[in-house]
C-alpha cells in the first residue's frame, strides 16, 4: 500500500513539473518577436485532380469465390501460426 502512495506522489510531482515547464515555455514564446507574416498565395482556378479507376466489377460468383479463397488462406495462415 505504501508503494501505491509513493507512485501517486510521484505522479503528482511529475504533473506539477510538467505544468510549470509548460508555463515557463509559454512565457518565453510570448516575449519572442512575432515571425514574419507569410503572403497568402491564391489557389489556382484549375480543376482538382480526378482519379479514374477503369476496372470491371466482379460478378456475384466471382465475389463468392474471392471470399472463399481469402477465408481459406486466412485459415491456413492461422493454423500455421499455431504450429
């Protein structure tokens, strides 16, 4: 039980140090001069890029066969892991 209290105290001290460090670093950033403002570049008026996938859809039978093959490979991989 004493160990748990020590861990709790260590956690509280660490949290306090982290908060203090955060406060100190925030103060330093506030006193630093502001960075040079960047110039906003207007976006081009070109159309966004489009990806075209030219593949035929699988039929219901092909989907069933693909799923069966996938299940078979997963089953064989899981039995190989057990060995």
